[in-house]
C-alpha cells in the first residue's frame, strides 16, 4: 500500500511539473506575442523599430499568434510582413553597402514590365531590350554601369539558379510584399546581406515600384557615407524622377543613361 501511495505521489508530482512548465511556456508565448503587437503599434505610429533583433525573433518565432492579436488592433498581415522586411532592410543595410557593386545581384520582377514588352525569355531571365516602354531598361543600364548584375526574373526558380551559378555577396530584390518577405528570409538564411523594395502597386502585370528607393539602394555604398540619400545626389535624383514620371504618365521614352561615376 505504501509503495502504491509513493508511486501515486511521484506521478502526481511529475504531472504537476509538466503542467507548470506547459503553463509557463504558454504564458511566456502570450507575453512575447503581446510584446510583438505593442512593437508593431509603435512602428505603425512612428516607423520606429525598437530592439530590431528581438522584434525580428518574436515576429518570426510567434508569427501566427502575433498576427492574430495584431488583427484585433486592425493591423493586417500585409503590414506585419512589410514591417519584417523593413527590419531586415535596416539590419542588413550596413553589411550590404560594404559589398562592392560588382558582387551584388539585383532581381526585378517581370510584372514591372510594360504589358507590350518585346523582351524575349532567355535562360538567364527576361532579356530587356531597353525599348523605353518601361523604366526597367534605364534602371538596368544604371546598375550595370556600376557593375552589378541585373536579372528580370519570371519566378523564384531563376533566382535560386542565378544565386547558385554566380554566388553573389549581396542581393537586392524588388517584389510584392509576400515575395520580398520570403526572399529576404531566404537570403538571410544563406547569410547574404539583403535589401528589398516592395512594389507600390502589385498585381500580375504593369506593377509599380518607388524608383527613388530602388535607385538609392542600387547606389548605396559605404564609400558614400552611412547616411547616403538620393535627395542629396542631384544626378541620380533627376534620373529617378525621369523614370518615375515616365511610369506615372505612361510616356514611352528612350533615355540613354549617362556614364556613371562610381
Ligand atoms: S524597357 Fe521594359 S518594356 Fe522595354 S524591353 Fe525592357 S523590360 Fe521590356
């Protein structure tokens, strides 16, 4: 009888311990999820990201619960993903700008092209003919003059193939929120300094990107200073304005990009 009693006591203690640990994990997850939502609310208000590394950890580890609670505060999933991309951009900017232009790879989505784009699909992506119907030609010319490799990707398979083939040291990508969210996660997992620009108008065709942000990231380099801003660079600012206006007003034009001073 005494043996039965002590066995019962032992089992009850183990059960209580497991329940205690389980409860602690649930409470910790709840507290961390709420912290993630508070950080998102602060970001929504001021674009401030407090403790970026920890925020990224919480939003990655507890993505589901944080998004569910955030929804109660009218913060949608897309906003949360954009926040994560912004955090990755900030965390990797310094490392990205230290990489030489020649070692960078830039991926543009095919949906940015004009619907009447005459470019053929080749083994290394869509080959832009710089026809002037969309801004890609000028963006590509500019980045290639700096030495970067530019690809117009019809899908993620090409991106992975080019990464494997050319092994860049840094990557800059443009895409819809989901694409840049997944893309930055993948590049970060490869240990590659990554930067991303989300599409301003997404969809499957005739999409738009903020040309100023994109050109600024293409040119950003540690030799230009930590706070390089396109607004302080009249030449690049003027080029970005021409591209942006061409896209905004659908004015086809063929502009030769002047030789770039590195
Ligand atoms: S400039 Fe635009 S529309 Fe013209 S070939 Fe290049 S990607 Fe296609």
